C-alpha cells in the first residue's frame, strides 16, 4: 500500500510540474520579440533578410504592409551577386497568379509557366515575365543581412492587390 501511495503522490506532483513548464514555455514564446522578416510592418520598419539564407535557390519573405500581403524574393547568382525582387510578375501580376515558385535553381511563373534562373531576377528594364526588381540602391546591405525599407515595400502594394498566392 505504501508503494501505491508513493506512485500516486509522484503522479500528482509530476502533472502540475509538467503543466507549469509547458505554460512557461508558451509564455516565453509569446513574449520573445519577433523578427521583422515576416509579419506586419509599420513606417520606419524594414524587412530583414539574413544573408546566410540567400542561396542559388530562391527564398521568399512574406510581409503585411498596411493590410496588403507583399512578398520579396532573394537569390544569389552563380557569381555570388545577391538579387532581390518582389514575388510578382511584371506581366502576369494582375491575373492574381503572377508569382513564382522555386524549382531547384529556377523560378517558374505560376500563371504562364515561364522559367528562368537567378541572373534574370532583379534585372532592371527587362519587363516581360520577370519579377519586379528591387535594385541594390533601394535596399540596405549590412554585414549579415539585407534590409528592405517600409517605403519601398509600401510602393509595391498596388501590384499585390490582386495577388492570390
């Protein structure tokens, strides 16, 4: 009988301790400041893209700007140059499906199926089925990240107004 009482006592002690630990972990996760990589941006904020995450396969960074979902893509060319652009097509954007998906080292327009590699991303003046460029002059590059200012993102809201990703 003494063994049964010890077993019940251990269970009664273990359950509240476990529940307390889980509750504390949830509170910590809620209180940790979130990166401005994704989420809602306000004037004065910037979208932060860690340089370490930029490879020859496109990475996508969604963000909400004044109620409009905007997405930036970043990719590294074979020569190591970093290119950034909005994940919406200069031609197909108004279809709602004019955005890109990465297939290996290629990007594919989800509206018309056009395929291209990193060297075409962010090339100014290309027009056609290419993403809207974010030139290096409109972003800030630090030692470990790329910052896309709120104003640059806010200027692109119109081309995302019909986006259905």
